[in-house]
């Protein structure tokens, strides 16, 4: 008997308490964490064979919210099926994510399998000696043709104390998922989690921190998360769930994934003690929690009910993710966790990211959404030239649409109103179509927006910022101002620029990507080229900045590279690096009306900034009177 078989036999002998007054499950699962130190999870699943005598099982290939085929079945190391007598049954493999077992009709079949779980991402499984987490799509084999219910129990080693999940409890370490969606949409974390609870509008919320025990201030963290939750509830005007859990795994990871009644987040141990990183984490919390409304309930038609075995296409991820990205930082500013300056810096950084991505003029937002399965999660060195993030550009388009709605409605309506109207109409079982979503914006704005949508969502026109800047009394920091500042600070010559993106690799300085529109692109530099010399003189990452200072814009030279082992010479002409002109700042001639709009838009952050502006203005008056 193999070690695997022995462990499974021990799991089989476990006695489970009876659960009265419950519908018989379509499948039951016992998860053993005895091999967690080896990053393994052992699952024992029980099914009843249908009348056909053929038990068909399947496993999801992707997780909602992360649009890429993951093929979770590849992590199953061993799988064995037996009948009630312990006789081993043959398992056929009709496809990469399905299994077929023949047995007597109505007979119970026990399937035992081991999963390797060491991918530290929010969409996969990760277990170690004292803690870990599981995602349903990456864990459970499901009986084809059945939508539940499914019972789960977990057996933990002495190194772990408790389990937290949003699944309904059936007793100690036992839970039930009513259907496939709930099973796949309810991550499970275990170890020694620390739980802080608070209420918003009488609805319980739980902040669950796993790891980072002496580096995170759990109570202060919960107080700040409560501010975010209150702001979201105020924004939407309602709370759609009976309780909510923030599953925060502090394990030197990153990212978050939304779920119906919870979110699973990964972060670093040192995040809480670093103010900038902590505020970035607030944005993550806000983003994932916002999805409880926008994404999980207010959703495109294609995103539910889910087909877990193939791609599900929608042209509207710019709304699901991009508009959520607009509101994540905005709402923490409204909650007072970002000040006005910090928020504008973040918004400006987003604009800068869009404007410095050549792909913005190639791929429309709606196509970036549809192509997420083959582009966003599978980037290469040319992605910067051929695609745009529906997160980043979607957020900036949301800001511009917010301004468009405000102007068109004579400042009677905002994008906030459109979000709430969309939720009231399309947060049911069906979801919205592309055109229905556009209609909501037009209804709130009170004008035809077809051309606007065609240019900025379904097209690739350059984004126009003038209206938004005027609405909120902002401007981009001018090049003239930057130049004057530079001249005051120093009189160094303007360095030349080729736009080379390169990195050190095994002692070689190698081009990592070539952006469209740069001198490097036009001179024919290739990704993978090793940079060797300029006009006979050796170049490397250490001396390149100095070389550029001695080759001002307009200087011509010859660049020697090694291209797949062949020495190649390229004629180059240095240019001037494009100025940074996407930093947002308050317009010096802001009117009182613009200042009031900005203060209202930014909530607490805007009100505090406005108060300081008024106090500063009042302080100047006595001085001027004294001079008279």
C-alpha cells in the first residue's frame, strides 16, 4: 500500500456528525491538511452514481474575476476511485478537466485525490505548515449535471486553530455550498486567523488577518476598514449582503479577488507600517469591496451564470474593473484616508500611465475587455505597443465621463447617480448589455453620448481632458513651469534620449522592450538585443546616463548591438525626452464654484482642503489691510 493510499484510508475512517433536516448533498468533501507542510491537500469526495452507471466529474478551468484559463486540474498529483467495498474503479479521462467512472447505478463512489498547493495568488491554492487558503475552482471535482448542494469539512493539524470562510456553517469545521457558484465563489483560509468585527448599518463585517501578527495593528486596521465600508454603503445607499468578510492574508504576496460576500487579498508583512503602502492597501480594500455591488451583482450579461469550462467574453470589463478602479481611491479620499493632494497625485499617475502607453491608440477599451483572456494576463514585450489596461484607462474614462455628465446636466447629476441607477435596474439575475449600460449614462446626463462612447470606449481617439480639468478647477503642471524650476535649480545640458528599456542579465545589458514612437523603435532596435558600444565605446547601465548627457538632442551616433549572437550596427539620432506633463495640480485661478465642486467631489478630503484654503485666504486679509 502506498503512502498516499494509507493516508486516504485514515481519512475515510473519520466519523462525521450527522446533520439533521438537511437536503442530501450532491457531493461531500473531506479536506485533510495533514500534508500542509509539504504544500499538499488531500481531498476525499463522495458521490452517488447516476442511473446511467457512469459518474462524470469535472473541474473548473478558471476563476471568475480573473480572466485567463488556469487549468487547475494540472495540480492534481494522484487520484483514486473506489466503491463501497474498497474495490478500485477505473478512471477514464475524456478531456483535460474531466473524469469518467463506471459503477453500479445508485452506488456510492469515493474519489480521493492529492493537490499540490503552492501558488501564492488570490485565484489559486496555497498551503504551508501552519496556514493557507483554498479557492473552490482550484480544489473541487464536481459531479456533472448537478448544481449542489455540496458539503465540506476540514481536518486540520495541531499547527492550525481555525477556519474562516463565507460558506454557511453546518457545525464545527463543516460548511455547505448551495450550488456550484457559491462553492467556487467562497475562498477558505485556515491557520491562526485574527478576527476583528464591526457593523455598518447593522450588517456585520469581519476583518480577518492571517499572518503578520506583530507587524499589523489589527484594531487600527479594522477602524480604517470600517470607514471604507461606511463610505461604500453611503455611496450605494444599500448593503446587498447579510455579512461580509475581508480575508487578508499577510504573506508577502499581492493582489485581491472579489467574491459575492467576501474578498481574498494578499499583502506584505511590512505594508501596515509603511504609510504609502498602507494607503495603497486601503485602495485594494475599497476596490474589492466595491465589487460586491459592481461586478458581483451589477454585472454584464455574460458574467453569470458562469461557464467554468471555457472563456466567457464581455466587452464591458472597462466598467466592471475600470470604473471600480476610479472609485477605489476616490472613496477612500471621501472617507478621509487620502488627502486631496494624495488623491490628485494618484489620479495624475493613472493619466500618465495611459498617456505613456502607445497601445492606447491601438486597442479600444471594449476590445481590451473582450481580449482579456488572450492579452491582459498574457503580456509580452510588445504589449505596451498593442494593448491598454481596462483597469487604468477605464478609471480615467470614468473620471472624464463623470465630468461629462456633470456638465451636460448643468451640474445636477454625477456618475454616482448613473452607478446607482444601473444597480437598481441590472443587479438582478440577468445583468446588462453593452447598449443598456450606455443608455443609463445618457439618461442621467440628459444628452446623446453615442459619439463620446464611439470615440473613447469603442474607439481609440486620444482622451480629452479639458472638460474635466475645468469642472474641478485643475490643470496639468505646465512644461514652462517645470523648465523654469529646472533652470533655477541647475543649468545642466539637456540629455539626449533614445527611449531604451533595458536591464542587466548575467552581466549583459539587454533590451527588454521597445516602445512605439521612440527613437529606439524607429532605428530598428529589437527586444533581446545586447547593447555593446556607442561610437566604439563600451556602454552599460552604469555609464548610459553620463553618455546621454554628452550626446544632446540631435546628436547622431552608431550603436553596436549583439542580435542573437550577430554583431549589428544601427544608426541613431538622439532626441529630447518627452516632458512629464500629466501631473495634476489646482488651477491658480480656480473660481469659488469650481472649488466647491471639487470639495463635494472629494468628500472629506475635499472639505478639509477647502477649509484650509479659506483659512489661508482669511489670514492674508489683515496683512493686506496693514500694508494699506
